[in-house]
């Protein structure tokens, strides 16, 4: 039996995305976005949604680029700080001690301390409502050398990405693998 | 030190979304989407990306509606089956034993067994590349009465949503809460 909770933005899970940009003066900034996700395989694209009032908004429009760092358990306080302050008021890198790294591929910075980063070129700008969705083509993904597994692939258990619960406004982690995709469903095919 | 892995659709975490639609004949169908996320707060909207070849594509275009069920640990095999078969070939509800429920709000069905469902009206259709992004306005969210906590909010620990790891193609769960959002970052403000 299901009960209505109204027209709300409740999805499980949400990511915690550290969106990196340069402002007009070239100051690096980070913002936190939970409204986002992969939106195309070819070209590989990610969508992140921002309100126009966000300091990062003009930065993305002007530089036509952004990065997306994956927030992780070890840097939870820093990731949260990024989400509760504005680059208009503070230098988030200076306060958090995070290290800005200039992308060599797109006109945007990322924080060295987040284990995975997606470097993106702005491809589409979609006005939806109070949020604008920026679709970025993923030019490259980079991971810290210590978050790969022996098979050479990025290892989610080493990355320890944060999950954002918008219902209770909490951060969660990710458990060990509990099933193989494209595999466990085959039982039902018989 | 970061190592490049190329232009890939690697994000952590991804959701596992059970997209419900009716086809022309009125047959209910489900597909699995990992490419999606909330994209606007007002109006509340969710984006899901599909390839044109998907059976669900025409269904969404014609009915201008879809539902999004949250795949959960208890129904992992069913959710995976939904992702490896096509509604062109099989009746996924019949094979899995999932129960189709007609939404009273939008022209689409959902599976009763997934604990949370978002009922969506198609708002925008964005052609990106091999994927088309459907942006749906969330008309209502419904949850099973047993996935609410005492405060009346949806409880992620009772929902037990699946997390999809696109790197190793695995399903994971979500751990207990490890930090309060908009709170733990305040330490750094001092």
C-alpha cells in the first residue's frame, strides 16, 4: 500500500557532485550539486542543474566548461562546506585547504583531493524552471592511482563516494557489491 | 596523482531507475535506467535518458508520461532482469511476477513491489547524442507505508535503494547515515 508524499524531488540515491569553475577573475570555485547524473553515452555527457543565483552559474556560461569531482567519505566535511557557502563570499579552496588544479583539457579547475574528476565542456544549456541544466561533454575522467583495482578499472569501494539522502538531508556511503548487473537477472529468464 | 581513464560515463553513485510506460496496445512495461537524476526543484523534475531503440522510447513519446520506481535490494534480480530484456520480446511483469499498477495521475504504470515511485508527466525532450533525455515533471511521489520513518519522511534505510557501479557493473547498497548535510561543514566555517 502506497502513501502520497506530494510532488517532491525525492530520488534514491543522489550523487554529491563537486562542480569546479573559474570566475571572471580566474578564481577557482567549487559548488555542490545533488541534482545531476550521466545523460548520454555517446558523446559521453553528464548533466548538472544549478540555480541562476549560484556563483558558479555565470562561470559555466562564460567559460563553457566545468569539472565534476566525486565527493568521498574522507572529505565529507569539505564537501558539505562547499554546499553551504558561496564563492561570492569566500575562497572555498583556501578555507577547506583543498588544492585547486587547473585542468589541461577544459577551462576549469578541480580539487586534487577528490578521488575522481570528470572534465567537461559545456554542450547544452536547458532552462527548466528555477534550475538550469548544464549538459557537459565528458572530455576525460581521471582517478587517483590508489582508487583503481588490479584490473585497471576505477574501484567504487576505494573511491568511497558519498550518497546524498534528500529526504533526511544525510550523507551515506556505499556498501560492498551485492550482485552482478546483467547477470543476476538471467535466473528469471529461464 | 591522477591517471586518465578516457572520456567515459563514469559517475559514482548511479541510481537504478525502473521506468514504467504503456505501449500503444496498453501493455505495461518497465525498463532500467542508470542515466538519470533530479534536474529541477520547481517544478520538481527528473531526467532519464534512453536510446531511441528502446521499446520504452515510443511509449514515452506517445503517452507523454512515465513513472520512475526506485529499485531496491529485495528486488535486485527483478530489477536486473528488467535491464537485460526488452518489452518487445517479453511481458516483463508476467515473467518477474511484479504487479502493474495504473497511475491515477499520469498515463503510465508502475510496479507495486518497488518501494517508492515518482509519477511523471513529460515536460521536455532533449536530443543529446545516442541518448534522448526525457525530462518529466514529478506530479507525485508515493512510498510504501513501511518505508517511512516515525517523522513521516521517506526512510532511505528502509527503502534500501540499489546503487549501480558502471565501472565494474555491480549493484551496491547504501550504508547508514555517516553525516548530516548542511551541518558537518559548519565546523570549517569557524
